[in-house]
């Protein structure tokens, strides 16, 4: 069984387009189509349905896909185990990450990462939408969330400590809340769908339903709105540490810490072994974000 044929098939399963999958591997559409046909001939089954616009996997193709992925990962791991000419991880590494965290903490580190792994190309998609790793063809997802049980394998990269914050100008005008219940009398800036704030108190957990003049779906926008005096908000330290250092934001309700189980995770499909390129990325950022993280110092 030809390894190049398997590589094409795996990319074809993600792109649903023979030409695109072939282009990613440096193949013409005609050669890519021929590779798929040869793989089908070697297996004696049809793996894809072909139409003029796109292709889709047959039932046999869907059954074959996880095995093809595992074979490719084992081949890459086997090459790495013997040095394979002491070559560094290469190819394309597809990563998805939250937009704000990606811009603030992944992008600034990429020059160092690519200096360390010059043969590795990165396809980085920044979006606050949770994507399906397998369906999207991603190798890794960076997630800032409570990690639920799933078919994904995860490695914690960093804690996600969250604070209640406001600008000095807002507090000078509206006063500083002394108890979470007082937030109902303040203008609060919320992320979409997160208007119930949970605190730890001497009497136990406390939930406060907040409201205000602004709700948005972007963490940086929430932070910047608070800097500009629009209200009290919740922000992760990785997002607001520079504003805290400059005094543009200050913590409030410090005697009432927020209750949150979120963290920064690197996740990848459990159907795949940890490929060298995936391990390289995760190890690099695990070291970069080693606690105490630089945004906590």
C-alpha cells in the first residue's frame, strides 16, 4: 500500500475536493485522481463517491479513514524514533485556536517556533467557534474552556485565572462594589451568553445575574470596553494582564474569587497517535506557558 496514496486519501476526506487535496501535496488534479483510483484498486473497494463538484467518502471509505490516519501517524513516529536522518518534523500542521488567545499568545511565539522547526508549515485558523477537529482536518485545537469528556485527548497548557475588573475612571464615578450582589446596581459588560457570574463567598457559592449596556462575543472587546469606562467585566489574566500592569484596569471584589474550571488546553483526536509535529507544537507551547505563566508575573 502506497504511503503517498494514503496521505492523499486522508486530505481528501477533510477537503472533499481532489484538486485541493492534491494541491496541498504538490500533485496535479490528474495525478491526484490517479492516486485515489490506485488506492481503491489495491483495496478492491470504492472509497469515494465522485461528482463534478466534490467527492464524499463511501461507507467503506469512512471505515477505512481512521486506519489510514493511524498508519500515517505510525510511519511518522517510526521515522522519528530512528532519527530518519535526524530530520525535524515537517509538513503542514493544522491548528485551530480562539481568536483573542491566538493573536495575543500564539502569533508572537511563532517566529521562535518556526526557527526551531523550519521544515514545519503552520495552517493556523483563529476563530471563537468550536470546530470539529476530525471533520475540519485539524491536527490540534487550542481551547479555553472546561474540558468535557469526549473522544479527544488533551494536555493542559496553562491555567485560566479570571478576575472581575473595571477601570479607575468607572470606579471613581460609580463606586466600587464591595459584595457580588452589588453588581446588580452596576453597569456590567458581558460576553454573549455569560451573564451569570459565579463567586466563592464565606457562605458558599454565589451566582449573580448581571446586566449592562454592552454585550459582545469577543473577549478583547469586553476588556477594551471596560478600559474605556463602560462598566465592570470579567476577564482572563492572559487577556488583561497588560492593562492591569499599566493601571488601565484594576481588580474588584478581590475577597470574592470567581469560580471557574476553565483552562488552556491543547486537544487532538484520540484516534491518532501523537505525531512528532503535534508533539513538537504542544511541547513548545507547554514550555512557553509553564506556570507561573508570564501573564501572571
